[in-house]
C-alpha cells in the first residue's frame, strides 16, 4: 500500500532526525558499560519470507546468542548489561529499527519478524501462518498490544494473521497509541511462566 510506505518513510526519517541526540547518548552509554559493538544485528524473516538484517541497540554481552540460553531471555538474565536492562525496560533498544523502516525492510506497524529458524523455518509455517509474511514486519504490531512476550509464538502468529486480514490505517493508529501505553507500563518485557524470545 503506497500510503503506508509514504508514512513509514517520512515517519522513520523524522524520527531518526529528532532522536539523533538520544542515539548518540545511548551509543556512548553502551560503549562505556560493556565491551562490544553499539548495534546488535541479526537475520530475520521479512515480507514473503525474505531474510534481512535487523538493527537493535545491543543490550546483552558480546556473543550472547552462544552463551547460556541462546535466543531465550528471562528477567534477571546475567547476559543482559546494566544499560541493556534500562533500554529493555522502556523499549529503547528497538529504536534502530527506524533504519530498517527507512530502508524498506520493515514498516512502523506489522508482525514482528522472527529469526529464520525459530519458531519455525519459513517452509514449516502452514499456508495460513505464512499470510503473516504478506506484509512487511513492523517495529510493533497487533500481537504486541495483546500480550507481547507473554504470548506463545503460535498465539502471536494468530494475532499477526488477524492483523493482515483486518489491516487498515485506523488499526495501525490504534496499535501505535496502545504500544505507547504498554511501553510506559512496561508490560510483557519478558515471558512470565516460560522462556520467550525477546523480539
């Protein structure tokens, strides 16, 4: 949808310009706090199952994916840095994905992009589940305002399918405002009763 892409482009561009001072401050804090790069980069599945590289502020120790629980994180995870803990609390670690939106890999609103091998490989999704890949992934989405990391992956996928079926700019607007409320309340940062991937 052309109008959605126009909103994404200008929204991400304006966001990056306004937030540039915050990006600089966060980058300095990350470098002071722990050894490693400022940005965490990881392959994710995007529209039509195409793989792209997502950007986030690094919130864990270097090489964390190969330490301890790998992809899974939980409250009190020792791999999370001091600065990373703060960034995750208010979801500031997600801000670099504005670069992904500007590039056209992602949208401001859409299903969150999974890694290529978890919870399923692309070919292992059912035809109905693959419909979540009919649109670009988003920084936030319908599943994020309906439980976030407290949902199982299958539950998230159901919400993603519902979003695709009922897409509208009005729904996107609702998701934006609901996301802001959830971030302020710090809901669903980690799964409560079982391990979840921090998306």
